[in-house]
C-alpha cells in the first residue's frame, strides 16, 4: 500500500481550497445576477418615465410655438433655423452646437 507523499497532500489541499473558492464564486455570481436584475427593472422604469416626460415636453413645446405672435414669428423661425435646430432637436446643449458656432449663456435662453 502506498502512503501519500508530501506532493500528494499539497495537491489535495489545493483541490480543497479551489473547491471552497468555487462555492464562494458561485455565491458572488448569484448576488451579482440578482443586483443586475434589480438594476434592469429600475432602469427600465426610469427610461419609461423619461420617455413620458420627453413626450409631454415636446407636446408643450409644439403648443407654445403655435402661439408665437405673428409679429415675431419670422424672427423666431430665423433664430431657430440659424441654430440648426430641428423640431425633434430643438433644445441642444452647447457641446452639440453646430461647428463654428460658439454658445453663449444668452444663446441658451428661450425667446
């Protein structure tokens, strides 16, 4: 009968350590999957809220623009066109301004 040598005992010890780590990693993976599931639910709800707010804001913008007085309508349209805004991208950040245009604090105010 063969006795376990020092190398065999080391291999057994390493196997036991790795087995324990696998269980720990499985537990960590399960927790991560649960956290990701909660994140998906929360972000999905947040996305729906933001989409609703965007739709409401765009509707309000259309209503307000429809009521721009005739005596300033041509100036309003010229300013909007000059800024490169389209109906879907009316209010952009300074970083998104057309090339060659510098945004100033007064250029972000409404008419």
